């Protein structure tokens, strides 16, 4: 039975470092995209509120005090 050495070779260390760097890049990209998505959801919510306010003030709904928009779809 042949056992692998306990100390990785220089090539194995380089491969591990490259894999770690790639994993970090992917993680950072995913986190960045999640933050961007949350920011866009907040923007859409603010725009929806502004639209409801505008439509209510303009009397676009025949004087109804309550205007409802469909909720945003989330994850």
C-alpha cells in the first residue's frame, strides 16, 4: 500500500493557491451581485412608492386613497 506524502509538493501548493484564488474571486463576484440586486430592489421599491404617491395626488384612481401595486418577486 502506497501512502501519499504528508508534505505537498511545490506543484500541489501552486495548484491549491490557484484554486483558492479562483474560489475567492467567485465568492467576491457572487457577493457583489447580491449587493447590486438588493440595491436595485430598494430602487424599484422607492420608485413604486413614488408612482403610487404621484398617481394618488393626480387622482388617477378616481379619488381612492389606497393604491396597491403587485409585490416584487424575490428569490
